[in-house]
C-alpha cells in the first residue's frame, strides 16, 4: 500500500518538472523528493515520471493518477476550512497557456492586480502559438481562438477582439499613398510563416489581400509588431497592441477589420480546484473590464 503523504511530492514534481524546484517549494532536500517519488512508484507498482534533460514529465500512469491526487488535495483544503472554521489561503502553481500577444500585452501588464488578490498563487504563463494539450497536462488552463470541438474540458467565451492594418508614419511617407485596398498591391507586408500556422484563425493575410508582397515572416506576434514599428512594412496587428503606441497608424480602418474570439478552456478535473478557479475568475473579469480596449477603443 502506498503512503498518501507521498502524493504531495508527486503533485509538486508534476507541476514543477524538476526535483530542485519541487524541493524548494516543499522546503525539503531534492533527495527527499526523489526518495518519496520512488516510494510512491513502488507502492503503486507503476512508473509515474519519465526523466529527460528538460526535467520530469508524467507518464500515462502519472496522468491517470494526477486528477485523483488533485481531488485529494482539494478535499484536504476543504476539510481544513470546515473543521477549523478558517479560510485556507489559496496557494500553489497554475500554468496558463495563452496566445503571445494577449500574454505579453494584457495578462503580463495586469499581474500586479492578480497578485494583490492572490499573493500565494504562482502563475506560470506559456506564450504559445500552437494548441496546448490540457489532457497531457501541458497547462492547467488555456486561452484559445476557438471553442474546442472535443475533449473532457469546460470552455467559455472570454471576449471578442479586433485586428486591423497598421504601419508607421515613416513607412507611409516613403511609399505610395493608400486610399483604397487596390493600392496595397504596391506595398510591403509582414506576416506569419504560412506552413507553420497551426491555427486556422491566423490565416488572414492571404485571405484578405491578393498575393501580398511579404518581406518578413515570423511565428512571433511580438516580432511582427516590432518589425512594423521599425517601418519594415504593413502588418495585421491586434488593436489592443497597436493602440498603445502612437507611432502606429491605422490604415483603411473602415475597410480592413478582423474580429476574432478568445475562449478559456480548463480540464474538467481541475474546474473546481480552488487556485485554478481563482485564475479562471480573474481572467474572465479582466477581459470583461477591458472590452473597449480589446475592440480597438483607447483603453
């Protein structure tokens, strides 16, 4: 029979991915973490982690164990609150995967607001341009551009957001005037690398413009944004990014406008884990408050 105290070590290593990081969180030596994981694997007669140069990754058995361990952790916190009559302070790590632009410009710039509410929750932010697997526990929460069609997940729409065509005044002064969409055929563009686009919602450049002359491509939204600021060319930019910088000028705003959606997705096993629920609630309220900014109004 396994020792259920070992589940604390299992949970922390699954979240941290490294012995030293888990040990620091648990206030023990890393050899203690290793020993307790080995004991748990012996007790369950299953290998729970694969070790690689990048750290510890859950095996299939570890992934099956994870929701049960998290439920026991949640029940333990609930027991403490019910019996002691005290509110357990929310703590622990929550890993959030979100698109790069949203991560860098909106979420990162509002972390102080989150920390004031939940000082003991450590938020790990993955700025992703690909789909993140919640079933493989690559993240606890994901923000995507569309509602998932399958999977044991709970999802709700966070907000709409808008993109537009932008350039610097310097670029526009050095190139032919733009008064109609047909004028764009003589201009330079910045965009994504076509064969590396995993999300159909990002295929908007070639769909909107006939054979655009693309001079720079990147998988990174921030790289595209910085290239636009450097006057390299025209680019489709999130309005909530572009409106923060007075150097960027909206081009044909009444003719070129792209609306997209952000969806929050959480695995159903984690929906009622308190720290995960706290992050979900914060993100939902944050993007509700920033509706005007997300749609291109000065925020």
